[in-house]
């Protein structure tokens, strides 16, 4: 497993988790712009946290199978770039889901959460 594949895996996981976390903030936001920005902000935070956990762990797991390599130093070297990739990918995932939800009619997104089924 090369460094590029570790960065790609970290970015993919961060984008997926950023979309999941950003969805809630995009639905609950008051205006479209605030919904989009809140989803991107939350996605960046989730991407940062997932990169902290996933990047060094993947590096250590990959380097364990290579004999004669300095695993701890490689994990620390990859960690900084993985944080950058994770933060940007999480923000992009949150931004994407925020834009998607902002473009959909508000009645559709509220019904998916079960809010549109009550009778007043």
C-alpha cells in the first residue's frame, strides 16, 4: 500500500463521513446558504477527526507487512498530509450534500426524516 493509496482511502472515508454528518445540518438549517455552509463546516470537522484515526492506523497496518521499515516514523510522516486530505475531503462531502439538499424542495427533505407526516 503506497502513500497515495493511503491518502485516497483517508479522503474517501472522510468524504463519506462528512456527507453523513453534513446531511443533518443541511436539513435543519434555516436558509439555503447557511445550510450549505453548516454542512461543509461539519463535514470538515468530521473529515479532520476521521483522518486523525484512519491515516496513521492505515500506515502502521501497511508498514507492518513490510520487513525492515521504520513504521512509527512513516506513520507520523503520513499523518500530516492525511489530515489535510481528510479535512478537504470531509468539507467537500459536506458541501456536496448541502448543495444537494438545498436544491431539493423542503417538503421532500422533511418527509424523509418523518417531520412532514403530522397533521396540524
